[in-house]
C-alpha cells in the first residue's frame, strides 16, 4: 500500500493517520526500524496538522463583526 503524500492530505485525513500511527507505536508490536519510520511519518503529519490549524485560525481572525455582533464580511488573508 502506498502512503498518500502528507502535503495532499486534509486535516482530518492527517489526524486519522496520526492516531493510527500512535496506536501502532504504543502497541510495542512494531520492529525498531518500523518504529523509526512511523515516528518520522507521525512528525510530518503533526507539522501538517499544525500548519492547517494555523491557516484556519488566521482565516477566522480575518472575520470582522458588525455592530449587531454578526459577521458582516471577511477581509482577504494576506501572506
């Protein structure tokens, strides 16, 4: 089975795979070389999830509230 490139994963896909990797590593039923490979993949998935969350937080921060307390538009995210 070919692993999907992390950069092509949605946040949900990356979190699901990360959870699976953690469960495998915690089971202690994985050979050392495989554990290292899984750990590296997990670190990459973690970075990807953190970047996705940061991007989402930045988008939410761009929402402006009108006088009525409801969103009245968005400003484009720069950068």
